[in-house]
C-alpha cells in the first residue's frame, strides 16, 4: 500500500528503525479474534489513521 510505504519513509528517523504499522489485512490471520486484535493494536498505539470504503461504511 502506497500510504503505508510513505508513512514508514516519512516517520523514520535515520538512526531508528521505521515505525510499526498495524494493518488488519496483513497482521491478522484468518479466523483470528478481530476485536481483540484491533483493541490490542489501539491500546499500544500513539496514532490511528482509519481508511474505509463507502461500501464498508454502509455495511451492517
């Protein structure tokens, strides 16, 4: 994802490793506990950027 790569490049001081990003489609294996995984990622993060499609916003 272009946004992920841009964030890693922008937010990386030259003396430190790049920031850790959580993406549900990359971090969560099929059948995992979606709610627990997202809660854990949010509790351990300093920032959140949320992307959703129009279809996702309209779904139940």
